[in-house]
C-alpha cells in the first residue's frame, strides 16, 4: 500500500454487529476501541463511566430518520391525507424517545438536511413552505374535509365507512427505529387510528419495502451520504431507493403549477456548475418534496462516534471537521485517519 509506512497497526479486527445491544456491551467492556451505535443517553453515560478514556464525537450522519407512506395504495395515495396525518404526529417526541442526540426536524418535509438548510434554502423560500407542526386539531379538521369521520368508538372511518387500521414496519436490528415505530404506533392509536409496530428482520425488511409491500414504514430520509450534496438526497428520494419504496411518480407539479420531470430535475442538479442555477433547482426540488408531503422526517441523525484513548491515540478533537467523513460510512473516516498516520496504539 502506498501509505503503508503511515499505518501503525499490524491488523484490524472487526467484531460482529448483530444489533446495537451487542455493540453497547463491547464498548462497556472495552472490547472494541471504536464503534458508532445509536445509543440512549443512560447507556451512553454508563459506557463513558466504565471507560473513562472514551470520547464521543457527534457529526451529522448526513441523513434523517423518516416515516414513509406507501403512496401506491389508499389512503396514502392522497397527498392531502398525508398532510393531515403529518399534523397528527409529534415529531419532537419521536426524536426524544428514539435518538436523544439527534437534531430536531419538526417543521418541514423538504428533504434538505436541517444542518445545511441555510446553505441551500433562503428564508424567503422557507417562509412560503407549508409547516407540518404538531396540531391534532388541524389534522382532525383536514380529515373531516376529506370525508373521514370518527366512529362510535372514537376511531377514524374512511369516506366509505371502513375503519383505518395500520401496520407500521421497521428493521428489527435497528433498536432506535424500533423505539420510533412503537412510539408512532402509540401516537396514531391515541389519535384514533389503531396501529401496531411490526419489526421485520433486516435482510427481509429492505427488499419488502422496495417491493411496496407495506402501509407505513420507518425509512431513511434526506440521505446525503457520500457527497453532502443535494443531488445525492434528491436522487434517492425521487429516483433511488426511497422513491422506489414509497412510490414516487415520474412527474409532479412544481411551484409554478406545471409538471416537473423529476429525473430531468435531478440530472440538472447533478451536472450544473452554476451555483445560482443549482440553488434554484434545489428550491424547486425542496418545494416538490414538501408540498406533496412525500415523506415525513422526524430527526437528523448524529453519528455517535465512540473512540477509546485507552487503546488508540491520535484521534481528532470531537469537534474536528475530519469526523464529517464518517457520514454514511463511519469506517471511511477510520481508514483516512490510519493512512494519514494519525492513529497509533496507545503509549507507542
């Protein structure tokens, strides 16, 4: 390797990561020197107490957690229905229960990372967007306008008199998403839509979502991995994995009321070198995502980069921008630090 002289380790041992609970145990016992599991605050505090030389960096993972509705089927095919349901969901509470260290995403659904909102979206633009704040009374009024009504038991009936009852899916191995799934089911049930969380094994979950075999699911949202660029996020939402899973159509109306070819929009976004043109394209895409309520994000994930100085030293300061390399694949940051010669066995 052309940087072999910079690497101060003879081997790297990678332990199985079957679920987050296993990795918490590794960290607690000092069996791994570096890991990035989503971890509740009490468990984080316990790890830091057991391993006094452990540090925690919290860079953005360049992605949000979100709620996906299967737009191929009723009632989710009606964007006004999706907008009504958005007001029935307490996104801040979802974040608090799911991921203590994440950033709140509780106003919009525009598919731009909240941490980069100021970079790409003007205040004037944001002021014109629909805000999906938590407002159950507004949700109720909107549903009634669409012909829905409550039955004798207080639960919602569709315009044909059929009860609304949903299953919410999530990957079973994502402990934080399971918490979100349970909380979302509880919130919707309290609102009058009896819902049940059903986790699915990871290897089955993703193909099943892509096949459109679900009603509501916990999914990635505003995924800007790799490039920290809006092209990445809107490609995934309109054309990539997320778009395929929730059933995004090929065209949607834009801010001026005309149909926008989403593939053409994303292609221009990824090919232009004109920054002003790029910002206009991003605002058009953000408007489409928000005003059609394609997906409802509820937090921006912060990577929990645990690193233990007891065994390895040379880690960057927890606020060093080098940690931003970890978004979407934390191991790449480790590789860069190793080949640059930053990391060494403790005491060497």
